[in-house]
C-alpha cells in the first residue's frame, strides 16, 4: 500500500511513527515535493486487533534493525510479538489459563470477534506477568483497550 500526494501525484514518505500510547498509534507521512503531510491515528481497539495477530507495533531495536532484511519498509518495525520470536526462535506463546468466571464472560462476546478478543486478553495478561485470566484481568484489559 502506498500513500500518494493528490496534488503532486508523488508517493508520500514515512516521517514518524509514534509508539503505542495507551493503545493508540500515530504515523505521519509527508510529500517530498510539496511538503504536504498526512497522519494516521489508530485507536486502542484497532492497534489491539493488529497485535492480536502476533504483530508487535513500535520502534525497532538496533538488533532487530540489523537483522531485518526489509530495511526501509515503513512496516519494518512490525515483527512477531512472542518473546521467542524476539530472540530469533519460533514458538508458541506461554499458555494462559482461564477461570470459569472469565470463560463465562468471554462466551458473551460475539462469536465473530471472540478469537481476537481472547488473543488480545491473553497477550495483555502475559505482558502484565499473569498466567491466568480472571475477572480482575478482564476488567484491566477492558480499561486498557478502552472498551
């Protein structure tokens, strides 16, 4: 996908990527010919939806930059999010247990978004050092994602 400057019909250049702040991500592009800028701002839910697919969004570290064959790509900072992948190993994330009460609440989420919601909640739990999803984690994740 490319962003084009409408007046100049030139490809826009990536200027800045703002790291997720409470789940929101900002990206700024500018036209190299006329300087016109556009910005994209995702909300916490949109950012969470991408992260639930196993993509980490944010600035790359120098180790990731040197290992990345796609340098120059505006999405080069998006890499698999598991800790094993960050160490260069492919593997499944650590399993997260669900309490019966948490599973009952998850069952109330519409079926078409339930897998994405479950993955996002489990990731939130792991990122916060929890190996079990209970109602307290559900409430914290709900607040974090702005739901």
